C-alpha cells in the first residue's frame, strides 16, 4: 500500500515539474531571460530537494518493506517447516498403517490361496464318486465318535445277508441295532441347481434327483432292515445340509416315501441330535441295568444279614449256656471253698485238743465220737 502511495507522489511531482517547466517556457518566451533563469534554478533546486526527500522516503519504505518481507518470510518458513513436519509425521503414520494393511492383505491373499487350493481339492474329491462316498463316511464316523461311546457302534459292520453297513448302532432290544448308510447324490443335485433358469431342464433334473433318492431309499430298506437282527428302521445320512433342505422343501413325496419304507433321512445337524438321543437311551439302559444289579446285590445283602442274625442268635444262646455253665462252676467253686473252710476248721480243732492233753492229765479214758 505504501509503495502505491510513493508511486502516486512521484507521478504528482513529475506532473508538477512538467507544469512548472511549461509555465517557465511560456514566461521565457514572454519575459526577461534572467528572471527565467533564476526561476529555473529555483525550480531545479526545489526538484532536487524533493527528489532527495523522495529517495530517502523510498529507501526507508524499502527498508521497512524488506524487514516486513523478512519477517513474513521467517513466519512462512516456520509455518512451512511445522506443516512439513506434521505432514511428514502423518505421512509416516499413514505409511505404517498402509504397511499393516498390506500385511493383512497379504495374509488374506495367502488364506484365499490356501482356501482356493482346499476348494479345488474338495471339488476333486466330490467329482469322484468313490471319493465322495468316502467323504460322507468320514463325516459320519466323526459325528458318531464325538457323541457315542465306542461300545455303542460298529463301522463297516457285516450283517447276516452279507451286506455291509457304514455304521451300526448297537441298541438293546427293543428297538435293536440301527444301520446308518451315507449317501451323497451330488451330481443330480448340481444338475438341479444348474437347471434353475429353464423350466424344461428343471423338470428333467427334478426327475433325476427324485429317482436317485428313491433308489437310495429302496436299497437301504432292502439291505439294512432285517427282521430279528436289526431294528425295523434305518437311517440315510446326507452329508450336505443344502441337499437335505432342498429335499424337504421341494420333494415332500420322496420324504413321505422314506417314512413308509422306514428309512429316515438325516443331515449332519439332525444326525447329531439323533445320536444324542441314542446316547440318552443307552445311558437309561445302563442305569436300569445298574439298578437291577443293585437290587440283586441288596437282596443278597439281606440274605447275608438274615444268616448273620441266625448266627448271632446261636452265638447268643452259646453265650447264655456259657453264662449258665459259669454260674454253675461258680456255685461249685463256692461249695468247694466252703468245704475247704470246714476242713480247715476241723483240723484246727483237732490241733487244739492235742495241745490241751499235753498240759493236763486225761480226765477219763472214754473218747467222744
């Protein structure tokens, strides 16, 4: 702002000098040359003084402006330094956070790669029918081992008809042993899921899925329900909750047919609940067996107590007889003691008589009886 004022002052001074010069030129043309010369010298001196004053003011303003600019530069430098330091700190923190997140992302990518490999392996397993069957049997074995004691089941148990059940639950009669067979109709289920967009294709896939499930039901009913050897029911284990849900949601006729065939379809979740029920039944049976054993032992204990009472009575009678014998012995002992006392008193009397005979002459020759 001060610089603008100084520039305006310089312009005003120049205009004033130009006006004075023009005036002098006019006077020079109309007046005395000496007067004009004197006026010019005066104006020149005045302009020189004004110029010096303006130069000094300009220098002072320049110094003040330089000082202000220097102070502003210091303040700006300080602000820039603080801002740069803060920005550097925030940048370092952001970089650290980015490094941490990159590490998490790397770990997640490694986990994803691992899961992808596991999914590929699982797909390879499920694409093979034998491997798929083994997968269902392994899942069945794990569930049974986690819930039931080893004495309550047998894996790959062979029945009297030569058929081998994946698992045989050893339940007491009734109901008897229950066979569990693992089935995994994955191919027909995948075909059913792939045919969701087309009604015709879905109808074909539903028929194939229904036929596969009905065949499994008939096979299990004919192989593992044996009168007099197993219970009048068997279990079909589906190792997929999705297939189990699809079956009960959209194929109620197949479920009804399984009920009529006494083949109950279970998934991992429902099998877990079923096995816990079986465990409760086995526990109740063991408790009843233990209760019967306890009753038998209590009966034997009561018989032992009766025999002990008889023997105590006999011993009491022996003690009573022994007491009577002791009393009789005591009586006899007392009699013997009394007789001994009498004998002793008789002996003492005889000794006294002899002593008296020695001191005095006999009074008579007649003896007393």
